[in-house]
C-alpha cells in the first residue's frame, strides 16, 4: 500500500473542499426566521423618514426608559438588523456572512441643532474593521430615528461603538455581535 505525500494530498483536497463548501453555502438556508433573499427596501444611512407612528413609538420608548422631558442628549438603545430579516425591527444574536448589517437607533433631545452619529466596529482584538457615520438635523423636534449601514462581515466576534454628538454633548452605546460561519 502506497502513501500519498502530504503536499500532493493538500493540492487535491483544498480545492475539493473549497468547491464543496461553496456549493453547500449557496444551497444552505441562511437561518430560521430569515428571508430566502435579501430585502430590497433598505434605507440609506442617515435619518429615517418616519411616519407619525414611528416618531410616537420612539418617544414612547424613551418614556419607557425613563427619559421624560430631556434636558440633554439621550440615546435610545440601538440594535442590529439585516437585509435578510423580515423587517428592520427584528434582531438576532448571530449573523451570517451573506447578510448586510444595519444599526438602528434613536435620540431624544431638547435641541434642533445638527447631530453627528458615528459607529466604529472593532474585532475581538481591537482592530478597527469599519468606521462610518453621518451628520444632520433630526427630522422631528425632540426625537429622531437613525440608521447606519455596516455592510457584511467575515465570521468572528465584533464590538460596535456608537457615538452621538450634538454640540458639546456626547452619548455612546457599545455592544457585541457575532458573525458565524454558514450552517
């Protein structure tokens, strides 16, 4: 019985495994609760064009969080969603490489001055992967919902730091998210 040299074995197995994994990736369902294809109604980064119901919902979320009559800049909790979720209000704790991720959030403020929203995504080791943001005036006095497009990520653990600045006031939020290999 002859033995196959490791270099020859690697030269044959690596391309074969790559083809098999790409075939499995294209045929595998993304995850339970996800759409079969990406949504096409994705918002552009910036302030969301909200209906009265969305603005009222944002204000109600602020009241529920105890942020009544803001005298400063208050940041409502932010969340991540993707283009494969049925709508932007749904989130999850694990994402997948084909999904384009978006961060949604809101602010309560007593000023109509322009606000700068930024996000910095870092790896588990502190390396910056993405830095993005926008600035502008909120669409409604006192409340506003915003969205930032983060794009797609390779499998790994990431920490996103969100900073919202209005004049000399700054508030921040940080949280982790995971991008897992395709099942």
